[in-house]
C-alpha cells in the first residue's frame, strides 16, 4: 500500500492539488509492500527541495522506506518535520509520509496522531483523509474510517483507490451490498484495478457466491497473476466441487510460491477428494515440512492413511496433529478409530474418552467407545454409552444398530427388536437391520 500513498504525496509537493490516482498497489489486497517505494523521489523532489536539510532528510526517509527500513524512515521524516516551518502546508505531506512508515511498523496510534495533525493542517487534502481512514481501519475503528473515506470521496469522487478502501471498510462492517457497490464503483473507474476485483472476489467467497468469486479472481489473474490469487480461485473451485480446476490452480500457486504450506495442504485436499490418496499424502508431507505445526495437514494425512488401511501410519500423523493442537476432539476420535482397527481397544477407549471430554456432544465418540466396551465384554458401560449417544442424537443409526445387536447377544430379544424396528423407521431399506429382524424371527419360530 505505501507506494501509492507516497507517490501521490510526492506529487503533492510539486502541485497545488493532488491528482486522482487509480494505479493498482503492488501489494496484495489488504497487504503492504514497501520494497519499491519512492523509485522516482530524486526527480520529484529536485524542484521542491533542491537543497537543504529537509530535502536530505526526506531522501533518506524515502530510501529507507524503499528498503523496508521503516525505523530509519521514521527518524528521517521526523528530522524533516523539525527542520521545516510548522506553518508550511507541506508539513501535512511529511506527516503522512511518517504516518505511512509508522503504519508499516504497526505503531498505529502514533500513525493516527500524525494523520490527525495532517488533517488539521490540510483539511482539504484527499490523501490526509485516505491515509487516516486506512489507519483507523487497521485499528478496527471502521465507522470512523468510513467517514474519512467518505470525506476523501467528496474531494475526489472519481478516485478508484479511495472507493476500494471504502469497500474494504464496509466489508469489515459486514455491509455486504454497500461493500460490493463500492468495489464495483472502483472497478468502473479503473477496470485495471485488480485489487478491487480481488477484494470483491473475497467478499463473494465470504457469502458463498463462489461462481462470482471465480469470475473476479479470473479477472485479477488476467491483470496481475499471483500465487495468492490462484490459491484463492482454487479454494472457490473446490467449494464448487470442481476438483480438477482447483487442483490446477493450486499447482499454479505452488509454481509461483513453492514455499507456501497452505497451497500444498489444499492441493492435498483436492487430491484426496479425487481419491488420489498417495498424491494427497505427498502434498501433506510437503505442507508439514514447510510448516511443522500445521495441525490440519497432519490430521488430514492421518485420514488419508486411514483410508488406505494403514492405521499405524495414521496414528503417527494423529499424534503429530495432537501435539500441534491438543484441543481438537476430531484428532483424538480419529486416532481412536485407528487404534480400533489395530485391535487396541484400551487405547481406543482412552482416545474416545478424551474426544468426549473436549466435545460432550460427540455422539459418534460415545458409539465407538461403546463398541470397544462391548468387545471387551463390558456390556453395562457399552449400553450406557449407546444411550448417551441417542440422547444427543436420537437418529444415531449406528447406536441403534449396535445396541440392538448387543441386546440380541445378551438374549434380550424384545429390546433388540425394538431397536431394529426403530432403526428401520429411520432407514427402511437398511440391509443389515432387515437381516437382523429376520434372524430374530427365525429364532422365535
């Protein structure tokens, strides 16, 4: 974001009014990138500050900001402010330069003080309101930010970038229609404003309108392809069930940024949805290599191993998932399932118990723990767990089936039949339940 603000401000040193700027920011939507700030500073400043301490300080600040050294930039702009007459209207420009670097450092309250002073000095400057709105938005003070963007638009109604900032603020306020309209206005004013397309695409994703988000991400890619946009479009394709298109986009994202763990993780999901389990596991492997704390990648890798009947490897992955996040009930539950496959009933029960402690409404954990108690001959505990599962979810078919089977095994045929009939009301064509009823009928003859 800084390049746009600063170049506009530098132009302001040379002319009386700030020109409308509809140039796309080099950073991603909502992000900042100061690696190429002020590339034209010497030319822009030579007439305004041909010599003197202010010129030198500003040049030092610009060079520092260009290299990402915003601490030095702040010191340099502070020096320039001390050297200039406070009655000079250019003080506002210097304040915004310093505020921009303070913004990059996360020193938002200090940036806001500079923004406020700049507005007081030059209340009719577009970029004083624009930059203060940006700072207020970062502070989460979105209603105030919106007022500043509105003030900026009154001064320059055809500025695409200001409409973009306003759209972002409205999105943060969850004013969906108004946000969409603001992005549309930004795009109409500058059809090459990829950032407006990107933010509108994100908005469409927020509300689940993935067809439109794909269309807008595609527009971004046509203007300025990036790993992030391919990744985001891949997510939208995945939501639409277009797994092949999603996979292709994740591949493109990885080509542009081969160290993004999230892209490998989502590629793994796409492969898994396409039943290409080995490729999914390889993607999850790369994701956790790049981010050893990627709990979800370990978890999904465990699921992938479980799907190809490799419970030992699944358990190892679930172990890592639990190390990364010990509050995930699903990881304990799935590890319990892997222990069950290996006949390790006591370990499975321990995991199901932990899953239940983390999620007291986890009906499936009660059912599977009941199954293990049943296998260990602890019928009373099993029946208690089946009942708890049915209290949570009266339509829990596995609980009904398994409890009926346990009743039949215990010779309680009447209770078994009641469960089987209850299950058939929920699923009349259930083959196992129909078979179980026929067995009871044979037994009673």
